[in-house]
């Protein structure tokens, strides 16, 4: 985990606020005997591996944030993939020089994968991870640009579930330092892969899928933030 004592009080207070939002989402959902995953699966019919839930993904037309849930990996129930589409990005963000995959010709904008959130069968997060380009059919942006995009991610709508939308947004704030590190490790991993596999297109190599990962605990992160706030200096 990242060192939190070096963060500003403003950063820590934002993380603490996100942690409280997450706990409030859990409280409200628990009263209805549900969880953030069950909310996006509700009314979607049979749960089929690799299908996106809810159908058509969740998209905020103001922030241009997007996410979906699906399942195909061992050791988890499934995971959320989070994205930001081109209209929501800072104006000077541009994809890096890269090969053009077929999926890029099928849409009229670009999008960037931000982070994936791995979930257990009880509907709680257990890990964060990043992926290679082919996994999520996005456009590759350098780490510095993806990190700037994190500030733009906000799911501010009621469909398919207000608590789940708040939770996803808050997860990106509570674990912001860890997510930044994972995104930077992602870039190093991809550079290393291309160097050691010079005869393949690293972005489309099916042997390279997960580019960085970290086990997490919401309770532990909230405790770490509270401890850091007790020692952090005012800005």
C-alpha cells in the first residue's frame, strides 16, 4: 500500500469523505438485503460469463464516465471496469502512438480504461487491477493522462442504482494513491513486455492481460486514512 502521511490534508480529507460514502452505501443496501453487485444484476436475467451488466453499460452523459460489471476470472465473483470517454477528458489528452485495432473503427470517439475493481461473492471489493488494451477494447493513454482523468470520473445518476453509482465513484477517490501507482506500474509492465516480445504487438498480445494488481480492504484503507489525518500537517 502507498504511504499516506506524505499526502496533503486536503487529499486525505477527500479520501476520508469517500470512505464515509462507501460505508453509507453499505448501510443503506444492507437494510434491503442487497449489495452493489446485486444492484447492477437486478432484472438482468441469467448471469452469463463475459456479458456486460447492466446491458449496455452505465454511462453518465454529463461526465462521460462509464462502467460495467462482468465475470470471467477465478478467485472472484466478478469485477467492475471503469472508463472515461473522450468528451470527458482534459482537452490536451491524446492516445499514445499505437496500432489500430478493429474495435477502434467501430466508434466515433476514444475511451480510456481507468481501473478495475475485483469483487467477492458477498459483493465487497477485494482487489484493484489494470489491464492491457485488448482486454477492455479501449485506447491507450499514457499514465500521466489517465491519472488526470481520475478527477473527471463521476457517476451522478440514479440508474441502475444510485448507491452503486456513488460507491464506484467513491472507490476511485478512497484508493486514489493506490490507483495512481497501479496505472504507473501498468505502463512499465507494458514497456517491459514489448521489449521482451519485440515480434508482437504488445497491446494485442493475448498472453499479456493483467498489467498490475493490488489486494485491498475498504476498512483497512479507512483506518489508514484516519491515522494519517491525525499526523498530517495542514496545507
